[in-house]
């Protein structure tokens, strides 16, 4: 079935977009609720896509070793450290939850990431033991 192939190829496609594509391709009238019913009939549900973990087990282990190496440093050492942080604010949209169509107990395979998502603004600041910079 054409609709099932489309949703299997791109699980992030909404039912509304698939309905429009089906209407253009087959010259038949349809509505998005009918498409959703077809998905459910074949055991596809709308679910939140699982986010890929940013840190692998090797990265976590390396971070823990790094933290352990600094845990017993004296205050004199910490007075010479510069702490830095940054935050990102999106121009539009968010980096939050994405909905996908998938079968129960199945994971979404990582698809190619979008390289440019509309832009964002980075803010940077740092702190020294005596004062703060912005």
C-alpha cells in the first residue's frame, strides 16, 4: 500500500501532508483522519521520537575520570580557574519533541540530520573567582 510505504520511508511525515500527497497522486478526495485510521489499522501509532543520547559510554567514563582527577584540588588552584558557559536560543521553533509514526516496541532509526534549521543565537559568559564577564 502506497501510504504505508511512505510512512515507513519517512516516519516524521504528518497525516495531513500524506493526505495532500495522496490526493495529488491519485486524484481522489481523502481526509487526514482516514489516513490516521489506516496507520492504526496496520499498528502504527503516533509517538514521541526518542532522542539520541549525546554522550556515549566511553564519553561518560572519560568525564568521570576527569572529574575524579580534580576532586581533591586545593582552593588556591580553584582561584586560578576560569568557568565558562554558553546557551543557544532558537530564532523560531524548538529542539524539543518530534512526533513520528511507528509500530509498538520499535525504534526510529537515525535519519540524516538537518544541517540548517532556521538559525539561533548563542550567548556566552564566564566567571573568575573575583568577578564575572558577559
